[in-house]
């Protein structure tokens, strides 16, 4: 579970628990501050901790922006994105076919320029959003029917802090960046949110339900999701 807040000086702060953390650790990541806290940390102490850590956090350097090169491949559930230098094109164009997204650019394009990095990133994200709208509702419907569950609406957003969420009205939200995970982990996130249509918190009853949905592998998959670092993720999520 993540906890977020906005500080006037530091900006957006995302707090995450980690079972192996023995103290609070602050890092500057992709335009926000990540605080990693011990698993049993009392979130009510966040304001106090921030006051103590703020001088050091203010000195943290911004990480170098993640970039894509002409040799990089970004893989998603349904396609691999490649940059292709094509002497026949005069401006950037796209082709999605047979699981390959070709981003065509003129031969002498300087891909490292910020405007080109931004354009390539937006092109990949737009196709990911389209694919997420096609794939994730279908997966949700499949698993809901299989487990005898019901839900209301499904929305695809661009959340960079969580893969999915479920409201008390059984509205399910998915981040389009979920498409960067392997299919078994995507399925876990879908089942996790569907389990919340029955149990809204992370009680023992919730985990028993989710373990049944995941054939006894829920906690293992949960750790995999937390530890997984998708290819191209940092490039795509940076603003």
C-alpha cells in the first residue's frame, strides 16, 4: 500500500512500506520523492520524519532523465516498440502490426533531442492506452465470470503510483502502464482488484479470497509485482 502527500517545498512524495527496511530512506525518483519506510511504520509520523529529513532531501540531485536510443526495444504485453530509420519518411510515423510497433523516423533524426524523446514516448503511451482499453476490460470480464463476481465500470488511467484500484462502488481503475508487466502479473493485478469487489481492505479474508483466485500463489505474485522493474518503465513514466 502506498501513501501520497504534497509538500510545498518538496512537491509530490510517495511513501511505500518494505519488510526489509530498517529505517526511513529518501530518494528522488522521476520528479517525486520516494520514502521507503519499515513495514510497521506508523504513517502518522510522516510529517515529523519529513521535517527531520527535509534538509537532506533538498540536497538530493535530480536523476538524469531516462532516454531511449535507436537500439532500444520497449516490450509490452501485446507489442514490442522499435525505432526504425526510414529514408522514405519525412516525419515520424507509426505502424502496429503482428505485435511490433514501428516508430519510423527520417534517417538523420537526432533521437536524443528532448522534443524527439517526448514524441516517441507519447507515441508509445498512446498505443499502450489503446491496447490497455482493448485487453484489460476483456481480462476483467473473463475472470469475473470465472469467479462469479460483479463490477461496475472500468477506466484506464495513466497512474504512475499504482497498477490498479477499486472503489466502494465496484469501479475498477487500471494504469495503462500495467501493460508493461508479464501476463501472469497483469492477471494477478486484475484478480486483486476483483477481490476488492468483495473485500475492500487487505484483511485476512481478502488474502484468503485472493489466494483462492490465484491458486495459492497470491503472496508470491504480490512480491513479484513489487520487485518487478519493467523494461522502459522509467522512460515512459517521466513527465
